[in-house]
C-alpha cells in the first residue's frame, strides 16, 4: 500500500535513462515525472517525448505529474508516451471532469492535485473517478523546497472522506519529503510519497528508498 515515488526532477538530466534504470534497481515503487510548462508554474522541464524515451528503459509505474495550464490538450500524448497514472491540477484551465474522463477513457489512471492555497474539498466531487489525490506540500515548480507541515489536515481530510465513502484512493504528497518529514505525512494518511532531493541526493538511493518505505509503512 505504501509507495515511494522518486522524482526524476532531481536526477542528472544528462543521463536520464540510466537514472531511470537505476531507480528500478534501487527498489522504487513508482517513478514520479514532473512536467512543467513555464506558465502554470515558473519553470520548464520536459514533455511527452522524454516520457516516451524513458518508457523504453523501464517497466516502473510512471506517475506523471502535469503542472501545465491546459492538460486536456496533452493527455493523449502523455498516455501514448507510456504514462500509467496522470495527475493534473484542479487549478488548471481545462475542464476537470472532462480531463479525468479523457484520461480514463484512454486506459490510464487519473489523479487530481491541489496546490497549497486550494482547499482539498475541491477534489471531493471527483473522488469516485480518481485513483489518486495529490496534496502538494510545496508550491509546485521546483525541487528541494521545504515541506509545509500545515498541509497535513488536508491529507487527513481526504483520507477520512475516502474512508467514509468506501473508496480506495491513493493519497500522495509531493514536496520536501525526507526522513525528517515522512512520519508526519504518513501519519496524516499519505501512502504515496514523492521524494526528489532526498532520494537522488542520498549517498545510497537504495537505502534511502528502503528507509522511507519502512518509516511510512508503520502507519498502514
Ligand atoms: C515540485 C515537484 C516535485 C519535486 C519534489 O513542483 O512537483 O515533484 O520534484 O522534489 P523534493 O522532494 O526535492 O521536494
Ligand atoms: Zn511532482
């Protein structure tokens, strides 16, 4: 149930394929791929062609996080590129319901994310169709920022709502997850933990992934 999803944003971009293969060897459950368009967030990263290229190197679950203004337009590209789960933002300019329906109709799992300033209740009307809710624990845009502990009530609120409605939805946190913060996030109810700098900056990414998983698993 607990999954560690290392964020490729913190890898060495000059050898992304190798980094991807290495994450699989290191025991990552998923691979978190951050897509930024320089418009929804003040940074540009990568697009569907890179996801397609990485797909050839690995059979890891590709957890694609779209931080882009008009996700609807690009869903088909990201599905074709080999995404397994596509998460987009509630705050985007596309129609949320239509975008979820499109992702699912193309055979992919859908996730919906909220930025720190957005109440998590905004995702409740869509919960039945979602396989994951992502509660951002930093402002999206960059790796290596500090964890916002004040987002934890949002994690607990969505966990309780899912329980109440008998829904099996993954709850993901993204931003500032490390051995210092993972207990708090997992205790609040997050079972999918994204970690960028903590994993890629570790002396042994393999040991770090195992330690993070062990720390979070205590709460599930
Ligand atoms: C931030 C990205 C995160 C980021 C996390 O906008 O969505 O996935 O890579 O990096 P760390 O774990 O370093 O905060
Ligand atoms: Zn992310």
